[in-house]
């Protein structure tokens, strides 16, 4: 099942979400939760700006939109960007089996930690994902920093 | 500021939320985000059952209810129960400075990992919090397992 065409189709769902978020004036990150049979269980995009809600990262929105489930065994989270610690923690806690990542060039979250803890990580290094975030961050650096909890102070 | 009476007062906000959740038929975990000046920024309780939304852990609801913020430096998350990986990831990503925990007897999440990464952890070992969760888990084992992503299968 995990051929390149399948992963590109999943990434396309996430990328379409990211572009929808951008068109809404939001942060352009999209994600989808894929079931063990390859079908999309839920998809969504970052909605911090749109709803004034800092918990609405793309991955958590996709997870929410998949509804309540008894097991995440065999599921895949596909996301346009390396998942932050918050979203990585979601993946680990709920036992999501695999994360397919558009890019980790503009931001690196917890995907190495997930790999160390038994989650399969697939890094696509997708140029379209990189370009989308590079342009967004260049134009909205403060908003981007807010979304990842970077207050600009030295820790 | 961090005297015992202050921490007990914060825990009381979280415990009141947990009891509200229980009365609604939900999972009895409550939390609050406290500002650097000691005032409550947001509070909430687990709403998985009430809203059919698996992302609504007590800590994420409290964080959401505090609204958008540019910095979490100096804030405290007080929670009735040790934060799961999802909620621990939230604390780490957004730079919440301290976590005050009612108990880690019935469930142990990522608080040691947070401590290793510079978050101040205060463990209260509160008997009321333990009793609340023990009774809930005994009466609702499957619901509780669902909330922490335990599908009952061996990993």
C-alpha cells in the first residue's frame, strides 16, 4: 500500500488543507489521519487565526475530525510539516503507527523522538511544502513564532 | 508565591473542573492555566464524552480557554492528573514554565520528560484526586483506556 503514489495522494490531501488555511488568512499547515485501509478518516488545517484558538494545529484538527476511536493501530498521520512537540505527543499517546511528513526544512519538531519510540516516519522532502512555509514565515514571522510558542526570548 | 496554600487553591480550580466533568457524565480530569501573576488565565475539563471530541483533554481545554498568547513564560499548568504525552507535548512546545500535578498514582504521563527538559514539576500526591480517578477507572475501564489511546492490545 505504501507506494510513492499513495503517499503523494495523502500529502495532496494535507497540502490542499494547508492552501485552504492560507486562503482564509491562516497558517498554512494541513494534515490528515488515514485509516489502516488507506481511507481518510479526518483532515484539517491550522485554525489559530481563524478561530482564535491556539490548540488548533493541523494534526490535532485532523485527529478531532476523525472522531472518537477505540484504536489508532495501523493509522497514518500525514502532515505538510514536521509535527511540533504538541502534535508529536498526540501521535505517541494515541498510538498512531506512522507519520508521513511533507518537510522538516523550515521547522523540525519531534519526529526523531517518535521514531525512537516505534513510530514509522516517512520524510518526503516535498519542495511545494517547503516553499509554502518559507513564504509564509518570511511574511508573518511573529505569527509563526506564536504558533510554535517561540516568544523571541532566550530560554 | 508558590506556597502550599497557593498551590492548593490552584488545585481546587482543577478539581472543581474535574467534578463538573464527572457530573456531566465525562472523564473527571480538570486543569487550569495560571498566569505569571498567579491569576487563572483559563480552566477546563476533559470533554471527550460531552462533545465526542478526542482532542479535548483537560489541559488542552484550559490552554484553549486562555486564548492566544505571545508567551507562556512564567505560566503554570495545574492539573488533577499527570499529563499524558499529548498534554506534556503541549507544555513543552509552548514553553509553559511549571506543571502542578494532583497525582500520578492512577496514571503516569510525561512529567519526568518535562522535568528533564527544564519544566518545573510539583507533585502534590493529593488523596482526593487519586480517589476520584480510582473510582472512575474502576467503573469505566474501557472509556478510560480510550482516552489514553490504550486499545487493550499488546504493543
